[in-house]
C-alpha cells in the first residue's frame, strides 16, 4: 500500500505542482486549501504525512501543527512545514510546535522528495525528481 500525503496550501500553483510531483513519485495525494479543511481531512483520511504551509486562511500552519500534536491519534503523523518565512525564529517555532522538518520557499523539489522519503520510506530511493516549486514573493 502506498503512503498518503496531505498537501495544505492556499496557493493553487504550489498545490498543483506538489500534487503532480508526489503522484508521480507513487504517493496517494489529497489537498486542503486552509487549516480548518486540513484538520477535517486528517480526521477523515488519516494521511501518513502533511505538507503544511504556514500563512493560510482560517487557521495558520502553526495552529494546525499544534492541534495535530495535541490529538492523541495523530501524534505519529509526520509534518513538513513549507513557508516563505525563513527566519531562524520562525523555523524554530515550527520545529518546537512539533514539525518534523521545515523547508523555506522556494525549495528544490529534489530536496522535498528526499525529505518526504526519509520520513516515510525506510530506504531513500535514488534519482529523486529535480526542479523547483515556488510561490509568489511573500507567499505562505
């Protein structure tokens, strides 16, 4: 059975890029456009990993991460935060709230795929996809 990923981002171009990338890598993919929808989809489908933007409507990524870690059934869920916010204090906050990794936008898709596989797959596959996914300046 393939591993499942929930992509949580309010930027459609990033969602399309990531959805295509991870489906091509063999993952099951679901998407959410805001933090409230993300929590609902986690409850419905129990993904293995969440790619979580920080700046979103309704609930931001920090709040979603905190709620995931507070829920007893979701504590083992892997979380990778993706954000244009790259200052040390923001990265430290994300990791302190329970994220397993934090990548800043724009990021290399090869790096993201490698990090996902590191967290989900026992042996990291060789030849990860290359390219970049980037939001507009100042996005998420």
